[in-house]
């Protein structure tokens, strides 16, 4: 009897301990949820429960209960939608603040610690679709002119008064250049919109680059309506400006299908040592106009002005 009673007491104790552990885990999970989501998260949870209960009542309850439950479901769903939008806006605001502060302090480091570099080679291909959307692929080589370089920045964007509503649809990725199976991995990127639709991109290098070493990167952008004025019949400039100027520049514009173009040079006679502009048809049957320039002057605006026939 004593042995059996001892076993029963042990089992009851283990059961209580198990219940206590489960209750403690549940409370801890709820505390973590509240801390991470705040009041909005709690209200979302309550509205979600009301919505689920309302749906079940509308399906299984009496006619009067169903009508009231339907109203409750509609109110709960609308409340959830409003809260989700508010939550999204709040997180977007926080993300934008973090991005702005990171870029600000990196700019301060650039100024105070003399983080400098130069672009030795820049090759950009802009592929224009019929609706004005573009895919930009930029392959460039940067050379640090300081002892160590942890990050570098550049900017890209439309050359017209581009509407801000397109910003959320813009995408950018930066990766290393693949050479004989090595490379091709993506880097962490911080970006921020500047004036006139310019997107400033900061590339955080995996490890510090030493003075006079070469950093070869590929940046790929997706810009909605970047070249909309051109496809709608207005001439558009495709120009670059560097400080200091690169030794070699290639700028290729792939026109929309079934389109042909005219061009004029911009700043080439005074801003470069040598240059040439050629027209050709690529393997996809689309016309492309390509500028090749050497010895681009520091601060010079060089490029092409294009018009579609």
C-alpha cells in the first residue's frame, strides 16, 4: 500500500509539474508575442478570434445568430485590414528611419576616415521594354584609394521627373563577378531615394578591400517606366558623371522591339580622350546603340541623347 501510494503521489506530482511547465511555456509565449507585436498585435489577435467565431456561428447557428455573426465577421475583417495597413506603414517608417541613419553615418565615416575609391571600368546595359520599363545591368570595377575600404556607394535612376509611386516596384541586387566558377554571391545593400528619382545604393563588402586592389561587381536594377518619355516619343539623355572619371566606359541602350533610333553625343568631345558610337542588331533581333569612351574626365557629363524613329 505504501509503495502504491508513493507511485500515485509521484504521478500526481509529475502531472502537476507537466501542467505547470506547459502553463509557463504558454505564458512565456504570450509575453514574447505582446513584446514583439505591441497593442496592434493584441488587437489583431482578438479580431482574428472574433472573425473565426463569427464564421462558425454564421455557418452553424440559427438565422438570427447568422445575421449578427455575418455583421461581426465583416466588422472584424475590416478591422483586421485597417490594422494590417497601419502595421505595414509603421514598419515601413521604422525601416526608412534605420536606412536613413545607416546611410548618414556611413557618409560621416566616408568623410572623416577618408574612405575613397575610383571607378576604373564601367559597363552599363539598359534594356528598354515597349511600356518604358527597363532592366539595367551594370558591371563595374572599383579601386580603393584608401588603406581599407568597407563599403562603396553609387547611384542610378531615371533622367526625368519620375513619379514616386514607382519606387516600391524598383528592385536592385549587387553581386560579385563570377570568374572560373568562383564568385557570383550577393552583397548586402542599403538604398535610399534622393531627389529626382535617384536611388543611392551602398554596397557593404564582405571583407575590407585594400588599397589599389580591384573590386568587380555586377548591379542589376529593375525600374518601372524609367524610359517612358522615350517610348512615348520624346528624346531622352543617357548620360553618366563620375568623380574621378573612369578609364573606360561602355554604355549600351537596347531599344524596344521593332524600334530604331537616332542619337547625338553628349559632352563627348570635351569630356573624353576617345569615343565611338555604334548601332547594331543583337541576337534577339533588337537594335542597340552603344557608346564606348576612354579617358572620361572627372565631373564631365558624357553619354548619348536618343530618339526613336
